[in-house]
C-alpha cells in the first residue's frame, strides 16, 4: 500500500503541519474519551466521529495506528450522580460500587453508540480508576521536581514553575493570576490558577489511600498518567474537542512535560463545536439530542455520521434536520452509483464527443480525494472529487458502457474511500458491519458486567437471525440462523 503524508492543523503552533510519525509507518494517537455519567449527546459524538475520521484516514494512508481512548470513570459529576442515594454512613466499598454501577452502565451505552456509528474501537480503552497508582507516582515525581505542593490533604500543580505554561491556549502569562489554587476540574480561561492533582476526600465521596491521605485524583492527571503509561513518553497526536484546550489539555502538558522534561505531544488536534438549528444545545430549548433520540425519530445513524463528517472538523457545525435530509440524498447518490458499477451496464447510445478514459479519470479523482484529505482532512473537497467522478462516469456509461475491468476499478476506489467514511459499503457487507458492531457492543457490556445490556444486544442479534458462538478462546463468532 502506498504510504501518504498527511498534514493537520496543530493547535500548539497554529499552523497546518505535516505529521511525521515518531516511529516510521506507525502513528500513536491519544483521544480524550467520555466522562461516563450520562448519555453522550450529538455534540460529544461529533468529536468522536472526527477522531474516527482522523484515525481511518491515517490507516487509509498506509500507517498502523496505536490508539488510546480513555474512559473517565471518576470525576466531580460522576460522584454527584452516583452517591446521592447512599446514606451518610455508607462504607467506602459501597460508594465505589455505586460509582462503578453508574459508570459501567454508561460506558456500555457509549460503546454501543460508537458501534452503531461504525466507529473503530481503540487499541487501548483504559478506565481512570484502574490507573490510580500511576497517577500517584506521577504526582510524587512532580513534588520531587518542585512543581507540586500539598495542602490540607490535597496536592496542587505550581504553574509558576513551568515557563511554557499557557503555550497551547496561548495565554497571556503577564495577566495570569499565579499562586492561588482551585479544586474545580473546569474553570474559565481568565481564572488561571494552580490546579488540583489530588483531592482530599470529602464526606460522602469514594476515596483511595495515598501518601497525602484519603482522596481521589483530579481530572487532568488522569489522562497524563494513562497516556504516558500506554503510549510512552512521546506521542504523535493528542486530540479532543476545542472545549478541552483549556484548562484540560493545557494542564496535561504542564503535568506531563513537567515530569518528563521534554515535549510530550507533537501534534495537538481539536474539533469544533456543534450547534443545533443555529443554537447551542439546551434541554430547555428542546434541541438537545442523543443518538438514541435521533434514531427514535427515524434518523439513519449512518446519515448522521456522513452529515457530521462531510463538514470540516475545524468549522462550527450547524446541525439541522434539513441538513440530515441533504446527507441522506447524497448517500443515495453514491450508493446508487455503486450499485450501477456492480452491474454489467447497458449498451448505451453510442459514441460520444466528450468520451473519456475511465482509468485516467479515476486516477484523477483518487489523487484529488487524497490531496484534500491530506490537507487537514478537507472532507468537503474530498467528497466533491467523488461526486464529480460520479457525474462524469454516469455520463460516460450512458453512452458507452464501462467494461467489467473499468467497473471493478471504480468499485475498488469506492471501497477505498468507504474505508474512511463507512457510508457506502457493499450491500452484502452492510450486514457484516452491523453485526460486528453489535458484537463489540455486547463485548463491552460484558466487560463492564452490564449483563442486562449484554442480553439485550444478544436478543437484538437473535431477532436479526444471527446466532452467536462464544468460543473457548474468548472470541465470538456468528452465523445466520
């Protein structure tokens, strides 16, 4: 496979720069995953669909991808929503169990949503609660370097100790408030303060033992610890939504580079927000949607995937039902063309003065497609290359039917591009993709001990006429019943 060089906008430098992997032929990618206390809404899903586009484009460009996406399963909102029903004197074990019950449920739901949208699973899917020892060691390293200090059982990062603090968000260091400390995980850009690494336990909260007493990690330290543990001391790309640039990713840089003493991430890549009908999503406005809400309204999840990915990831996306209908019509056009190429064609109306060489035209489309994708994932231009090809070859086929060899070459290109967009598969492959996605959702539910969800997915597959075969080696096969 031909290996292509891709360029991306680097939030750190504010420039579109070529991505040069640290290891030849292999890309390390860390994407910030969900905080699993509720359903993901379509604004969240835009970020995960952008990251899937990013990953699939590198795979299509001939690189191997080592992908880590974390699951945040301990955090302020999780504790708020999981502990409310417990008595004040509940044991720590009971508090951990209540938190795990909430996060396991919504982790399984989240992974099922990703499977429904045909998002590739990550190579590593670490839960924050499984990496508490690594977080403690990282905080101790920062203490030893004078970049962290303890106070009343909590530990804070001393931002005055890191000259490059603010480099990602391009903060005005002279205007920053330095020396104060804050326990909140999220705060506004104009209230830059020393941030918490370890939080002293409060009444009614689950806790872990630590050198500073009973407590729990701050949100920011989680990704630093998991990223360094699983992808190493250097990585190619770290990605998330623009809302994570500050404070979360800025603080990740401070923690990781403060400990390592060298740059941690080569490329920081961020996706923009999603609006609904021109407004920010709000339950009070009635424009707050989860994937399941849209499916209940009859929306094809793959049309949603296409509608999101057909817009450039660095532009605010205005989601609308009219836009969804336009996406559905676009997909119908590509799928109809694919079906036409799968057939043998008609005899046509004869010679045509604008006749072209299908192979040359196809290669032109392929180069235009990849030039657009290599230029900061310019999906509108990449898709334009496909639609122009469709117009040209349909016109050609109307007059002089394409040969079987020419049709197969076109189908290979459609398969190549579908490897990225996952929206116009072979009809016989469509069932395979859906079944494999549901099997992955069932596997995730079982891993999270969400037996009811695992049974529900199994029953859904059974209703589709799919019989599962749980093998001794832990894998799952399937056949049509």
